[in-house]
C-alpha cells in the first residue's frame, strides 16, 4: 500500500480541523466549535432526546457526517484513532441541551468509554443534565473475539453501531421519551453482530513506518484502528470461502464463543456491508452480492433492508465488515414492532453522509409475486403528484385531468398498470357520456354510474373477480357500494374491509398463483388491492 499523502508530516495536525470546517461549510444546518472540534446540529430541539457520539478521527463519515435532524445532535472528534477528551465531550453535551435527557453513543473502546463516561458524570455534576438523564450506550457488535476473552472488557464496536444511531435519531425527532430511546437502543445493540476482514493495514498520515500484511495473507477479525486481527489466513482464500468463514462467525448458533444473536427463519434482518475506505465500489458490490447469496442459501436469512458503502472507515484501509441486526428480536425486546423499527430506520434525515433513499414497501409483493408492486405504485403516484403540482387540475376539467393521469398510468407497466390503464380509459369514455346525460348536478351521481360502466368494460379484459385475491377484490365492492349508496365514505369503508379480507384469500391469478400457500401469504393483503384502497381513501380524505 502506498504511504504517500497530500499532507506532509508537518501538516498532519491540521487535517481534522480542515475536514470539519469543510463539512460545516457545505452544510449550513451544522456548526463547529473549533477549539473543541465539536460538530453540532443547529436545528436540534430542546424537546428531543440529545444523541451525542464521536471518537477518534479517520473513520469518516463516522461520526461527524451523521450530525443532523433524524440522526445525531452533536459529535466530538479526537485526533486520528484517538478518543476525544472529556472536555470535548462535555462541550458537545452543553452545546445540544435536552429537556428529556442525553444518550452518548460510542463504540466500545477503552478510551471512548472512559472519556465519555467521565463527561456524563461531569455533566450531571454541573447540572447540564438531570440526575440519571445522561447514559453511555456502547456498541458491542464485533464477534471476532469470543466470550471467554472479552468477558471483562466486552466486545468491540464496529459499523453496526450506525444502525442503532439511525433508529434512535428518528425516534428522537419524533419526541420519544428518554427511557424509550434507551430501551430501543439497548435492544437493537444486543441483536447486532459484526465481523471484519482486511487485506492490509491502513496508512496513517504522518507515520513513517507501518506494519504490512503479506500478499498471500488475509485477516479475519480486523478492527478499524489497524489492530492485527483475530486470525490470518494463508494462502489467500477465495471470496466464496472468505465470506463463508465470516458468516459462520456471526450466524453459527452452535458456536458457544460467538453465538451472540439468534436468527430464525423469517426473522427480519438488516444487513450492512461497510467499506473500510480502501475498496472500490465495484469490489464492495461484488462482496455484498456474495454475502447475500450465502445468507440465503447457507443460513436461510433474507435481509429486509440492505446497506452497502463506507459507513465507518479506517482511513484508506483495504477491508470491509459485515453487520447483521435481527430486527424481529430487537422489536420483541423493546416491546415494539418490526414495522416501527423499519419505519425509524427508513425515516428521513438531514445528516449529510447518510445515504438518501426513498423507502418503497415491496415486501408483500415479494412474498406473493415478483416484488415490483411498491415500485410501480410509487412511480405512478409521484407522476400524478407532479402533474398536480404543475397545474394539471387548474383547468377545472375532470376529463382533461383524467387524460393526463391516464398518460402517466400508461408508463406504469406491470399487471396493475395495465388494469388501471384500462379502467381509467373506460372511465373517461363513460364519464363523457354520463356527463352529457346527467339529470343531477351532484358529481357523485355522474361518477358512480360512470365507474360502474368502466368496471364492466374492465371485466372484458380479465377473468379476475371477488375472491381471487387481486385488485378486483377492492374495485368491485367499492364500485358497487358507490353505485348503490352514492356515498364516497361508505364506498371507501367497503374498500378497506375488502382489502383486509384479501389476507385470507388464496391467489388465483398472476405470478402469485404459482406461490405455495401456507406461510406469510396468509397474513399479508394483496398488494394491488391494498394500493387501490389507499388511493380511493386518499381521494376521499382530500375531498373532505
């Protein structure tokens, strides 16, 4: 590995201040206390639990890149691979006060535990936080060292800690109580396991000499501070063999030293593949794919959520780590639901380094079909919203609006897109006819018969009917109730009841009809039927 750096040895001490200044300059919602190297969120609220992290620098984007609404309130940054001082941490606590309490989220290293622990004591002593309202929550996800060797000091922290931070960050902005945040944080941390591997040590700027790992050697159990690792493998293993060994360390339930977290079939799990800083995105992607394949084939684990990228690096270290969190057990221990934890994990954050993602719920369709329903509905919904934002409804013509919406639906693709396309086209034709012959000015008396006629047209193109576990299970009762009652509220109620009822139905159409019955499909509604129910419900709510 190259030992060259842009900053000479004489300028190394300016690296951290310069990097933090650049981060703050690029993000107006952040501020820097230069003397203490503390980065804080300027929009932090007193009503939110304060979440503070930090540690040695060199792990960017951890932890300064995770400051912002929906994640951390502040961080204290030490020198490269060195814990921040007690005074730095105390400065961070004072900078982001909370009426509820303060949680210090750290990786489980001796220096961090001592400095953050002392800062917590001083904060209480000086009245910055109330008695019992400042706790240290160390991340202990590394499994490279077994139980017998880490009994006194506990396991090290690796990149799994960012999962805990993200969940708690969302909980804080939703004004969860201090006690609730602590409970959830502990539960998630206890269900986290991580293992790292490296090809070589990173090179620390300013150091003339550094250890090297041989060309034909791979390290298992590599930490993020150039630690030697738990095991060296030579000759160099294949990627398949390496991933197999790493997953055995975190998933094997029969290992008395490392079976820290139990994984059962159908448990919801989060997978995080972390780049130590020196791997290409291409290589990291291939490692992620191999990990996913082996999790499914060897361990019967299909992660519900996948992250891959540089979350907690080791400067330019050529290595990676695998973190796996059992959300099902986390939810059970914290007396919450998997859905709530997933919602917190996927919630929006303004932290600059958290990967932006729009959560799309395809899980129901993945169980029963090909997994594209959520993406399709999201796409057409965004297109329709854009039409409305661009003045698509300002003409006052329902027919014109239907025309532009139909064009958007035509791009939807998939079975659901075709059904909606046929229905809307037929509805437009029928509406034009009923509009010219209507004897009442009430829109419901025009829409109801027009929809009934459109549904009849749709029936010519599909044999699906009520009871077949399709979108028709909602469309038909909705249309019939609207025609009979001329009441949108009652029609929406019938749609909601019908959508719930699809949980008990056996699929008879589409790819879902080829899926075996007897598992999750009996607990989940048909995704297309549910999507239509949400649409008509949304239209009704908007019209109130």
